[in-house]
């Protein structure tokens, strides 16, 4: 991995509660829940901020599905008697369909929806970076301010905005493959698209974990966008057991919302996003620290020691010149 990047040391200088040397820590599984619920209200506020910013994006995703499936097909589906039972179990579906209908009622509402979508798309990356920062620090029992999700996101906007747009492109690509009707095209091409559909899902699943490392690297180091992606890819797939933990967490959160659909009305805006991000921060920091932070700190220490030696040698040479002696020559008797 690259060694020519700068570590954002200021991100580690905020004082936290800390842990006593002799204090015995619980196992990692329990520690995740202990630390999360110790900071529950703050993490809930972070979740609300992320959820609110995501609403326009999800509404547009629903709009894309409606357009690809056809509005007549959607209306027939909603009018069907079986949908009433479905709607009672999964109310979020109808909520976002209603949001779609609201913003397509008039040109003025559509223009407002486009503005909200643009703001949401541009804020996706910075808010994800801010969330990575507070998750990293909270999981390490370091202090964070409630405003850090916004301030840190703004500080990293040059890399975070492109990353957020890449997140959007990846997500909408998967939606396109799954909901677009390829039945009317050439059979051979249709088979290819069906293969690409499942291949896109596999790539997207791998991308989900890589982006976790990308945002954490982003808020920890001064690096170019290309270096962030390269190091995120290396970390994600050189630490597959930890990657599997993140996948399992995401799957568990999805299953929780599927099997508890009515409680998901509260889980989604108050819990799901922040908990998933917190677990990712907890899991990802160890390889980040081992393979990037510690080598960088060692490199900085060696550079400072080298600079100190050069300074001392220069001072010694100046002192010799002042005493009338030439460095490396003996004084004549």
C-alpha cells in the first residue's frame, strides 16, 4: 500500500473517556452493543440525519422502478386485493410510492423534487464520510461532537462527493438490471442481460464493503481519490473474515426489517443506518490501523528522527567552524 500519503493526526487528538490499563474489556460481540447503546441518542441523531438525506434518493429510485415497470402495471398491482395485505405488512413501499405520486402531480412539484434529489445526491458522500468518522471514533471510545457528521463531511468533500456519486451509479445500475423488462429484446441478448443482472449483484455486494473502507480511509488520511479506492479494495479483500462480518450485519438488518415490517417504521429512520455504520467502523479499524496507520506513524517518526540527526550534524559542523577547526581534520600542534 502507498506510503506517501499524510495521516490526519488531528482526527485522533480529541480526548475521550479512555479505558483503564487493568480494565477487562468484554468480548467484541458484546462490546459492539455496549458501545453503541452507550452512545444511543447521539447515534440516533446521526441516523435521522442520514435517513432524511436519503429520502429524495429513495423516492427517485422508486420512480425509476415505476418507470421501468410501467405506471399501469404499478397501479394494477396497487389496486389488487392482495396488495392491501402486503401494504399492511410493508408500509414503506406505499409511503415511497405516494412520495413519487406527490412529486409527479405538477411541473412545480417535479422541479422541487429535482432540486431535492440534486441536494441529496451531493450530500450522500460527505454525510457518509462524516458517519464513517463518528463511527470510527465512537467504536474506539473517542469523543465526537454531534456536528461532526457535517463538519468532517465538509472537510472531505473533494473526495466524498465523487464517492457518493459512485455509490449512486452502482445502486441505480443494479436497479436497472433487476427491474427493466428485457423480454422484448433479442433472446441471445436477453440471456446476456440476465447473466449481467446477477453478476452486477455480486459486484455490488463486494462494492458495499469496499466503500466502507474507502470512507474510513478518506477521513483518516490525506490521499487522492484513486489511492483511496486502491487501498480500500486491498483492505476489503485481504481481510475477508471481517468483510464477511459486515455482510452478515447488513443481511441481519435487512432480515430484521423484513420479518418485523411494522417496527421497521421506527428502525429505518432511528437505528438501521447508524448501527450498520457503527459495526463497520468497529470491524474495519483494526486492519486499517495495522496496515496503514501504524506504518505511516512509523514512517513519520523515522522522518523526524532523520531530520533531528541532520539538524544535530549541521549544528556540530557550525560549532566546529566557529572554533576554527575544519570538520574531519586534526588541529596542528
